[in-house]
C-alpha cells in the first residue's frame, strides 16, 4: 500500500503568495511610474490621464529592458524583431522620459 493515504505537505496545501513576484510586471510598472511621477506636477485628472498614456507608451515602446537584451516590452510581447528602420527619438514629461522608438 505504498503511496496510498499519504500526501507530502507541499502537495496538499494551496500555494501562498506572500511576495510581489506573482504580479511582478505590474509592480515594476507602478514602481517606475511613481518614481517618475514624483518629479512632475499634475494639475487635474485630465492631465493625469494624458501623462499616464504618455508614460505607458514610453514604458512599453521606447524604453529598452536590460533583461530583454535591449528590446522593448512591446517587441518581446508582440514577437517582433528589432526594427532596422530609422529610429525616432522620444522625449516626454519635459525630458524626464526619453528613449528611441523603432517603428516596425
């Protein structure tokens, strides 16, 4: 009756998530967003909405990621090879967000 009626503790318990790694992507996004947001003044909700759109575009399309070997998140998520076309320099938030956008 080997193996019957026995259950190792690690197999019987549901996993407990006590670290931010299950939500790592969004935690990283908001951490970077907060760090940059602390350096600008937002006057109303419409400006905040505009700044969030600009930040999201920079974060996903113009900001190379070291772990992704210099590719942007949108290139990796979309399975797109690094473009060899003419890049466009991106600058937003009075120069606080900068990078190169490589159009597909």
